[in-house]
């Protein structure tokens, strides 16, 4: 219930991830998040607007299909918001990489670089350390 809040507009992404939100009351001056098409029922009563029953924007026939890449599936991510989830075994930017993320290679390279830089800095800065 946001009716008594002095809101002039709802910031973009305020309801990102609110996939289970089913009832929302906002001041009459505001629209329901995601617009009226993101809810099954939008009613007004007094100084409040009631948004009930969040729709799944992925299977709506009122608008064009969401632009998810070829190897991804659409999933709801809040009122009027979607996210594209990569199908297995794809990952990465626009789900274009097939297979699994190379965790061992990534961690190995990261560890080797960190160790090398640490040894280099220790060796070059050790002469500046005061000995008792």
C-alpha cells in the first residue's frame, strides 16, 4: 500500500524482481507499475488506484514477442518486466557461448597474475621497509 506516500512518479526498476506481487495500491496520480497491461485488474476507489493480478508479459498476445536471443527463454521479472534466461548449455552475452564457464582456467589465471604481482611488489618495495 503506497497510497499515503507523497510520490510523484515511481522510479524505473522499483519493482524489479517482484514476480510474486499480486496486489498493489498506489496514489491515484500514479499509474500501476508496468502500465495497465501488466495487471489483470486495475480499479480506482477514492484517492487510490488498485492493481491486482500481475500478468506474465512473456506469454501475452497483445504485444510483439520479447526480443530474447535464440538460445534463451523469456521469464517474468516484475510488473511489465522480463529477463532472458539462457537455455542449458548456453551462457554468456546473448547466450552465444555453448558449454560451461571455464572456472578452473579463470581462477588459475587470476591466481597466477595476483601471485606474480604480489611477489613483484614485495620484492621491489621490501628495500623501503625499515628494519629494527
